[in-house]
């Protein structure tokens, strides 16, 4: 294995370890009710959602989802993926290439499902707001899709910008 391949493998391993450490801390926070108060997802009749922009080395959004709305959330994530596939915007293709969605095995407070949007690397200063991406691809369905998406939340999202501190393998 070349030095470059070893470095890439070590970087991926370190990022995965960091993600799981942060995820476990977030699950503990959700269990304590802390996550729900941060960065709420705006409902359809509320003000426009806050832009989701990352200016960092990596980023993630933690999503605590109602137990009975997990399938609704996953359905909208599927439509989000389809929106990226339909897009003819190069920036959207870059966003899709680095966006991963994880579902935690562990459950959060009130048996909520925990989903992580992981961006590595995020497209600097690009807007990752789900409602905007859906509206570009599905203008006629966007409001209903966003309502389904926002109604699934236990409380809200936690947006985290991550700066690389150290690469342990280098």
C-alpha cells in the first residue's frame, strides 16, 4: 500500500472515530433534552429556515426525529437525493458528493431516531438548507415535502462546524 493510500485510510479512520465520538456525545445531549433547543427547524407557517452554511473543514447536522416519523424523514431524504441527481448546478453536485447521511443504532430521548448529516468536506459557503434544495427540484411539492420533513423533528437541528485539529497518522 502506498504512503498516500495509508494516509487516506488513516484520515478516514480518524474522521470516523471523531464522528462517532461526537455522535455519542450528541446522543447523550439529546437524552438530556439539550439538542431540541438549538437551531430549530422552522415549520411551514414560521419564518424561513436559517441558512445551513459551513465555512469549516468538515461539518455535521444532528437531527433528532420522532419515533413514528422516522420513515417520513427518510422519505424526504430520498427526495433530497433525487433533487441532487436532477440538479444541473455544479455546486449542488459538489455538495452531494461530500454529503453522507447516517442513522444512529442507539436511540435518543423518548425513543427518537438520531440521524447525522455529515459533510466532508463541505462546499465552502454553500447553502445546505434542505427546503431550498427541494424547492429547486420540486417546486410544486416543496412545501408539502418540507412540512413532512419539519414535522418529523422532536425539537430541531444542531449544526456543527468542525475545524481539523490534527491528523493522527501524519
